[in-house]
């Protein structure tokens, strides 16, 4: 919903804007006559430089790879827009959105593509609001085509080295370490650059930012990865189990390649399928090349992570593993965790996002002294549009707490307890690949379902709220009557309450627009800064799947080596669930559901319908509880 505050913000900072329902404004300040530099008021840079007269150029930089084996090194293309004053002595930082999508899927909630409307070799349509908002404030904005896409040459390799060095190749040119040319081959220089670059982007774009930072490239000062991948193995797999279609790497590479080049890159895509090894699902050198977490120690940039805790595209373990690795190396960092899914913060918290991002870039790219790093490090959306702040994540005071699973009698749901089960009790259920995620959590007290294809465990109604913050882990002892199966665990909240809706990843796009920056007309195309507003989708359901996890039984010992199970042998199964930050309300019940294969998580569920026997001598779930065991006891576990 449009608020009075958001309209005030727009009218106060937007210069020369014409939009539906929004009158033209004027700049709030002017550049000083005696020097060139940003104008800072109230702790932020002001829109004192023009947008309509901004300099636009397209630069080509040769990389060190030849992905299509045509004998020529691949060329990285980028479109640049910067203030006119940057040709008159102003030194400006760069905000870069490197992407594979600018000519195919396109960017943002309104699917904006790049476009040279008049065919003069300069970009006229600039997706997203970054250019409209930041160029008048003294920034250059670079939209870079990943190797193998749009105006760059070569073939995409879905997280491989050519992807990873696309942005560092451009940053090397910005800092005088590589040669760049225009379309005619004339050498061009970034003499206007102040030496600092920031990267931003959602999904694949944010992944390219993570990858660039993991190279340790000099001159990359900050990154803002939004819903970004940190390990392509974790994106395509879950603990050895293939979770996406066969040769998903090749399929995605095909999607981002311009149609006229797809045949040219067919051999590269085919090799991606071979090297990815969908047969075993094992971790291999192919996936290690696409895993950025081990290289967190190389990161020189600060990192502002944004992720949806209910993102089922880029699941939240991508941010949590990256966040933990960055913390281990004392990387300056900040986190926003939303309750929506695969959504840009511009569409789930627009006004606060633009304000925060502005201060973040001002601090890290212009050295503006503001309060951004003095704020609490973490913002968490507790309920739709209800935010709270914390000093870190997991929330300080969180402790791993053992909650034991105790079997029920005669098909009744089992119990959760702070005390372990005694004796050699066991229960058996059947791995049922056709079981849906929705059916797995319904009717937790149904005796027939609880003995046939799942085991359910329920707490008593909670006496007090219970806050989880971190990664739950299911630890069970299990034997199987075969050599292969999957093991899955679901954590469920039983009780009606307002919840984040899943339709549209949790947002609904509205008709009204608001505006964030200046606009201009180039090549007959009106490049505006106005975007459709959104609102949260709110649902009320009798239960909610809080988090989940699944693993391949043949990868219990190692993700790199497949080992068949020994029929009848007890196995220690350690099953990490996806990270979560969730408060179970007083009066609700916590549920744990144990399954084998099921639809809704893995696209390659096991098909052997094995019988799984769970032994309760050490079966439990480790919950990251704020306040630890004492908080669990107060809640009545």
C-alpha cells in the first residue's frame, strides 16, 4: 500500500520526475562550484547530478577463458551510465548488476530487459531503479552481461569459472588492469572511476556477486546478494539427492542463452550434464568449482545478505552457510531475512530498502559517515510486515537443544520430550515416493497414516512461545530392508494463526505505481523510475511447514562417495533441515514428521518403497532454541 511517508520520500528526493499522479520535482541541492564530489545532507548523498544528460557507453573487455572453444577468448560486455560530471573531473564509484538475464528472462517484478531502441549501440532501457536513483547521486551504474549471454561472447557454464570471472574481468578494467574497447575497437579507459565497486542482484545476479567476492578481486568493496546461491551443488542437490531435473545446469544455460546462439553452445550444455553426474548425485570437482563457501576467506568486500526464509527456489541454506563462513572470517556483514519467498526487497519492503541500500552504498563506496554499521546487524520479518532487529544471526542466546522423539502406541502420534526414550523400542513405516508434502503434515493424529508411511511426533500445546533461530538437525537410528532409500524430516507448527502466504512467493502485485529516481527519453524510449506497488499475501491455515530436510541414504558417510546401505543394519542418520527463524506461539503444538522419499522436495525420489525402521534409543531432533533447554522447559516440552 502506498503510504504518506513513501510519497513524501519520493517528492523530497526525486528530481525531474514525471509519473502517474506524481508532479515534477526539483533537485534538493546543487553541486558545489569549487569542487567536484558528492553532496551529502542528512548523512546521505543528494541528487545533484543530472540523469537526462548522463553519459552512456558500452564497453567490451576480453577475459581469460574460451568457453565455446572457438579459438578466441570470451569477451565481457557491459553497459555503463554515469553522471556527465564524471567526464569533467568527478570520480565516481560503480554499482554493478551482473546478470545472465538481460535479453531473455529479464529483471525485476515487471520483467524489464535491456534494449537499444534506436540501434546506436547504446542502451536505452535500463532495468530496475538503480540507475534512476543513484546516477543523480554521483554513482555510475554498470549492467554487465555474463559471459555467454546478450552482448558478451562464449557460452554460459552455470556457476563455473567463466560465470565467476565475468564481473572480476570488468572490475579489472575499471581499475586499469585490463584493456577495454568500444564497438569500433577503440580503447577506452575508466578514468572517471574512484576505484570502488559494489555489486548487487537477485538470484543468479546475486550469485555472480557472491562468486566475484569469492575470487578476492581487488576493487570490489561491497556486495548485496539477494536470494543468491552460495553453492550450486546445494541448489541442484540436497545431501546427495537430486532435487531438480536431469542436467538442470544445461537447461538453465539454455534458458539464459540468446536463441540464435543456443545451437552454437549445445556441446557445452551437454558436457554440463555429463560432468554434473545426475546418476549418483555426488559432490565432485565439478560442484567444488561452483561452491563459493570454502572461499569465504578470500572475500575483501563487505556483504549485505537478503534472503527469504520461505524461498523454495534458492533455499535458505544458501544464505546460512555463506553467512556462517563470512562470520568465521570476520567479514563486515548485514542481513535482512524476510518471510516471503524468492522476492526482491524492493517488492517486500520498498521504502526502507531504498533508504537502507542508499546508506549502505554511501558508506562503503563513498565513505560517507552514517549510522549504517552502528545499527543492529540483522532485520527479521516475524509476521507479514512486522519486523524486528537483532545483534546477529542466529539470534544471540540460541543454544542447540536435544528434543527426544518418543514413539506413540497403536498408531497414535509420538511425543517430544527433553528426556530420552529408554529401552529398544522401534517403529517401522514405508518409504512412499508418491506422498505429497501437504499430505505428509495433515491429520497428525490419524493412526492409519502414522503407521503406514510416516511417523509423527507432537508436543503438548506450548505453555509459552518458543523461538528457534538457526539450523535444526534430525538425528535418528534407522535400519532399512534394502540398499537404498531416502530419509526426510519435517518440522511443523500445528495451530491456526496469520501466516505468510505462498501464492506469488508471498507478494501480490498491485496497479498503482510509485517512483524512485529521475527519468529521461533516449532513442524514443521513456526510461522511467516508476514501479507497481505490492502487498503481502497473508494466509490462515491450521498448520504450517516450518522447515524440512532430505538426504540420500547412500550418502550417509560422504557426499562425495555413494555407499549402498546394508539391509537390516542400524545407521546413524544425521539430517540437517533448512535454517529457520521462527516463533511457535503459546497454545500451538510442535510437530516432527519422519518420512522416506516424498514429492515436493526432490524431483528424483527413490522408487523402491523400502521399509524404514526407526530405533528410539538415540532418536531426537536438535533444535536451535533461543534460551536453550530452560526455554524449552518453560514452554512445556
